[in-house]
């Protein structure tokens, strides 16, 4: 029984689909055997560059500032400064939301839900996390996030309850799935204004004492919001939402083992006196959904083309905007996710070498080891949850896509440098959260890389020069949010202020 689905239909939401889709259709647990699982099928697309990259690694010593943390850019978080001591107004009723998508999309939904509750003076019920049809993680909010911390941090901002009181217990997901209900708000437009909520949801609260908003993803605008609301959204995202202790513990274990290689099997205190090593977290979102949705050619030959086209048809019924363009057009526009091989070349061009430790914050790579191998050649020290922790240590997250994603989020936040191979919710979440803390984040210049990789005669020196030039100011420099951009991706200037 599905409370609602994401078939918005129509071309107008294509742009949005690109944002939504990575979280919606990522194939965690996708078990169907892939035509491409045989690595021999895959050809390297950039074998010349790869060869040069392997030879040129040692020439990279000039890039010694690579690991240097970002300098203070003159900005600092400023989400506390609004908190006036005025008490929370009397509650106008209960707000319930049902959140679709994967971890990072739900995260934004939670922040928006708090904001909407604030706008309406309502009491928020701890959000309900829908089970994603592909990811199938049944974890509840409290299985992923620390609820006590969440309620405590927000106690002066809004009132929150874990559960509805008995008189409203009827208001469940099942109740809304079975018939039209007056307490359900199902017509919230994408990026609705504060006024929309005041005009359309306040009356429901007034009449019934409760409103269940669904669908809710991306239903609160980023522009024309009061400063208080914007800062509250950031406060939720950057302060109130922390993961449950076992996720943080596993995350710390992984971070420790990345920083102190060679001490993997030993207890933590043996590392005393050793200098902490550095590592890059790489989010390699290169799974079948991403590959199919992008409609790009990834060099897997005819078998791959056919397989991806079939998948596109089955999942999106051909409504994939990108499939109208040729592979060249898509690459020119930077609309193709980088393959593991391409991200490896990018990293070498930027100055990383075979002693760099990479943490792979990803689930599954389409094409499997055949596709990863080029990256592994360049960076032999690739690690992931499985290589760093025993299955006993990973028992609590086993088979849980959202909890696995939470661990990846945690480790990525603790990395010296974060880079992702394609746009998407995880990329955006990291760009925003790391900008908030002034942490180094490589934002690949997709259009430039797309063009550069199309030149099959490009030599290494020209390649490296183009990459270094194209990545200038894309290593974590502050970017001020444009009017309609997400505050969760660009928290400056709403939640990060210029230092006096
Ligand atoms: C790799 O790069 C580091 C600096 O990031 C440098 O110290 C080291 O010598 C390089 N290793 C090789 C094999 O070039
Ligand atoms: C790393 O690169 C250096 C210089 O290119 C090479 O001498 C060394 O054997 C490489 N190490 C590994 C583990 O591949
Ligand atoms: C905001 O307040 C919290 C709790 O009082 C505190 O832990 C945090 O450091 C403060 N942040 C800033 C940027 O002042
Ligand atoms: C919320 O409470 C404030 C302060 O009491 C009040 O000014 C405002 O009108 C209320 N808004 C709604 C939608 O009830
Ligand atoms: C901005 O918000 C105010 C108050 O909520 C509203 O009156 C105004 O119409 C909005 N402007 C735009 C351009 O949406
Ligand atoms: C392709 O690469 C070669 C060698 O690096 C270079 O001379 C040529 O100008 C490039 N072509 C284009 C169209 O950029």
C-alpha cells in the first residue's frame, strides 16, 4: 500500500526529477544479475591517460597544499544568534509528515517539517520515514537519528512529540492510504511559500487539530522565507540531526582505521605517538539507476546500451529528459556521472597519488570490480565499510540501506577531503554540511571534464593543466546561495555569516 507516489508527470518536473531520482531509485539490494558483471566486457575508455597517470604520479609533489585545510574564509556559522528567549506559542495542532526517498532526501524533509511546524505554531510529530521501494530499509526515525538529542536541541524552537496522543491515534499511514481524508494535505505545491501553509494548512489544524502532509518532499520554498525560518532549517540540519550512537561508533572506528593504517586489528590506544593519516572520502554514485537515468554512454558496448535502455523503459517509461540528447551533447553539458576511471584520473591530475587513502562511500558500482579496477590501479589503498570493519562490527547496519548511508555520511563528514562523482542528494548534503564547517570539498567541474574526456588524443600534460584550471575555486571556496538554490546545499549567507 503506497500512500502516494512520485509520478508527478509532465515535463515541468524533469529538473526536479534529476534531484529526486538519485535518492528514489538507488538500487540498494538490487539483486538482478548484471550483463556487465563480467569484467572482461568492460574496456577502459581512457587507457592512454590512465597509462600516463600511472607514470606521472610521482611528479605531483608540487601539489603539497592539497591536504592543507581550507583557510578561514571570513565566515562563521550563525544559527544561534536569532534564538530569542520568547516561549513557544500555544500549539495550533499536530503536524505529521511522511517522507519519501533515501536518507539525504528524508533529512531535508525533516528540516522542512520543523520549519513548517514553526510557521504554523504547530506541534510536530516525529516524521514518518517511508520504506523506499528499492532500498527497502524499514528503519524508523529513531533507528537512524538520536531522537532525544533532536528534541532537546529544538526544545526552545518548536514543540515535538514522539507519538500522537490517544485521541489522534487514528491518524496513521494506513488510514490515509485507504480513502480520501479531510485531515490529509496532499496538494502542497513544490516549493510552497510560508503563506501557502498559513492559508491552506492552518484551517485544517483549526478544524481537526491535526494535518498530515503528504507528499512533503521539496514542499517548502527556499526563497522569500524569514531569516528565523532559514536559520531554524539549518539548526535542524547541522545541530539537531545526529545519528544514533551505534552509527557514530562504527563511523569512528572506520575513521580511526583510515587514519592509522597498519593498526587495523589493534586496539585504539596503540596508535599513540603516530601521526594521523589523511584520507579522501569518495562518493561514487555509479549504479545502474544513475547510469540508466543519465542516458550517457559509458563504454560498455552494445550490451550495456541495450541493458540501460531497457531499464530506462521499465522504470521511467521513457520519460528521461536526457535520452533526447546524444552522448556527445550530454558530455558537453556535463550531465554524465564520472566513471570510477574518470574520477581516478581527475584525482591524479589534482595531485593525489598511489599513497592516498580513499574511502569509498558508495554502495554498489554498476559493472562491478571491472569498473572499479581502473580506480584501484591508481589508488591501491581503497577502503570501504567491508574492508575496514568485521561483519560483527557491521551487524547492526547489515541490510539497512539508510543506516549504511548514515555511516557513509558520518565518515565523509570526518574526511579531510570529500569528492563525489555525480550530482545527487548525497553530494548536495556534503557540499552544504562541509561548507557550513569550512571543510575541503572537491566539486568536479562536470562540463569541463565531460569535454576534456571526449578528446581522445589528449596528452597527460594538457589534461592535467585543463583539470587544474577547471577545478580552480571548486575545492570548498564559499559559494553564496542564489535565490532559489537549496539552503541545505548552500547555507551561506543564511546560516553562515560574515565575521564582524
Ligand atoms: C604522494 O603524495 C604525497 C603528498 O601528497 C607525497 O608526500 C608522496 O611522496 C607522494 N608519493 C609518491 C609515490 O609520489
Ligand atoms: C606508487 O608509485 C610510485 C611512483 O610512481 C611507484 O614507485 C610505486 O611502486 C607505487 N606503489 C604502489 C603500491 O603501486
Ligand atoms: C550554538 O549553540 C549550541 C548549544 O548551545 C552550541 O553547542 C554551539 O556551539 C553553538 N554554535 C555556535 C556557532 O555558536
Ligand atoms: C503563532 O504565534 C505567534 C506568537 O504568538 C503569533 O503572532 C502568530 O500569529 C501565530 N501564527 C499562527 C499561524 O498561529
Ligand atoms: C514573500 O512573502 C511575503 C510574506 O510571506 C508575501 O506577502 C509575498 O507575497 C511573498 N513574495 C513573493 C515574491 O513570493
Ligand atoms: C585534444 O588534445 C590534444 C593533445 O593534448 C590537443 O592538442 C588538442 O588541441 C585537443 N583538441 C581539442 C578539440 O581540445
